[in-house]
């Protein structure tokens, strides 16, 4: 698959917050979409700024194990970022040695 197709495919899968909230409220959002919506609301902090239902649902999903608690989720994301940077530094070390 060429680069343009990969980018177009990725863009078509982009998360639409408003569409997801509307689908959730009318009951047409599937389980995967619901988890994705509430994970997004949790990580951005929007869940506590919307109606109380969203914050309570996030809390329930954390307690039941459907979502990692926000602190753990952010730490996990930071760990992945640091690992990726470490891998990049290893792969470009030879470039640094030349300069």
C-alpha cells in the first residue's frame, strides 16, 4: 500500500467526538465505540466537564476494569513514548557520531 493510501485510510478512521456522543446518546454506539469514546473523554478530561452521566460512567468503567484509571493510562502512554524515543535514538546514533 502506498503512503498516500495509508494516510487516507488513517484519516478516514479519525475519531469524531460529536458523532460518537450523538451515537452514544441515541443508543447506536457499539461496545468498541463506547469504550473508545469514554477513553477519549477520560484522557482529555472532558468527561468531568460534560453532564454528570459521563463522569460517573468513566468512574464505573475504571472500577470494573474496562478503562485503566487516568493516571495509569497516562503513565502507560508516557512509557510508550519514552520507549519509542529510545528506539529512535538507537537507530540514529550512527548519525550523531558523524557530526
